[in-house]
C-alpha cells in the first residue's frame, strides 16, 4: 500500500471542498440584490410555497441546523440568526429553494465554532433533494427520502432515516448515519464515521484519523483509513475493499459465490470472520514481518528461507470466491463463524 495515502486523501478532499465552496460564494454574490437585510440575533419565521419535491440549498457559516420533514409543499425556516449575521437569503427560484445566511466577511464566525451562531429549525417536504454547506456548524437531518449532499468544514453531521443517495464530507467532525438507504459516500479527515445502511447499491467510507464503525447489507463496500480502527459487519458481499495504514480492522461478513475481498495494511492488524463453510481461494501475505493466523483450515503459513515475510495460499470448500489480504508488518487472522 502506498505510504502517501494520508496526504493524497487529505489533499484531494480539501481541493474538492475548496472548489465547491468557491463556486457557492460566487453564486451567492450574484444573489445579493434579492437578499433581505438581517439583524444580529434576529428571530426568523418564514415560509415559502414549493412543490412536493423541491431542491433545497442551505448555506450558513456558524451555528447549527435541525432539518425536519413534513407533509406540506412548503419550506419553513424558524429559529434565530447568529450574532454576526449580515444578510438572510430565503427565496424560491424555479424549483430550487435557497436558504443562505451571510455573515460579516471578517467576523469570528468564519474561523470559530461559537455559541453565537445560527440556531435554525428547517422544515422541508420529505421528497426534497437537500444540499447543505457550512463552515462551523452541526447538522441534524431526518426523514428525507431523496438525495442528501452535505459538506462541512468543522462540525458534526447526523442523518437519520435517509435515502436514496447520500454524500457527506467533513474535515473536522464526526458523521453519524442511522438507517441510511441507497448509494452512500462518507468522508472525514479528523472524525469518526458510524453508519447503519441498507440497500444493494455501493457504499464507501473514508477517514484519515478516525474510527469507521459500519453495518451494511450492501454487496459492494469500500473502506479506507490511515490511523483509525475499522469495525464492519456485512451480510452478503460481492466486493469488499479495505485499505489502512496503522488502523486495526475487524470484519464480519458473508462472502457470496464469486465474491472478492481485497485488503491491505501497513502496520495495522486485520481480522476477518467469514460465514461457516465459506467457499473461497485464500491468498494471504506479510512482507516485512507480522504473522498469519489461520482458523479456517489446517494449512499453515510458509516462510522464505532467507528474509522476512510469510504467505498462506489454499482453497476452501471449492474456492468459489477470492480473498486477497496483505500487510507490510501487521497481523492477519482469518476465521469462520
């Protein structure tokens, strides 16, 4: 595995996030003529009529947002604006509802996550497509049945009972996903990801410094971390990919016929527990130390006459699937239930 995984993941994440934020700032500047003046700490209670499935674009700098669904074809914003608020944009353009809270450019809200930020409760139709962006803010959203796209720099994200497509990115913050359905992508640099997912579409999770705690019945799963632990429980896997540098991995899974498991680590220990009677061809290797523990069959790992490293290759119950696990100097253990 490439030792530069950490830098590559962080650089790509920040480049994408900055580009996205820059685009939004330009668009917001074009809308200032339609913005309404807002006073610091102002109470808001506004409603806009919309379709039953609008696109909702929310952007604010500091504070917290609680997004709820209701059975009305309306979007409603209630709560209190932050102490540094300069302008409040709430309007409908076609089928897009825009909710932007602008602050003074050089206020501390741009840099610090404080208690004087926005405190908003937003009601949207359950079939909305939600796009949410914030710098220093926490988000809770529940019950949205369509697409959800979240980008946060500093803040925690909690999504509950969400589908059908979810993308979440946070630089410094934890991500909690409860009963998420459909296609799912979640990334954080400094934070943990905890997810329960259902659906037959691909899912992927990545963290530089943080634990991944994942339960899913997706057949296609990708997990990546640098210094975080991975705990994953899967039902019926066609494809599982795991990449880690120093994090410990525990994976419990049912492996389908013709399925594939590919896992790599540098120094992190990896343990895989397959279903009883798993049918697979196993190819396991350590490169510069480490050890291999086989609790599935009687085959023993082999070592070269000279130099470090070891390997274990065998077929079990016909070898219908493929399991390829390697580490530089970590421990690898395989077992079955």
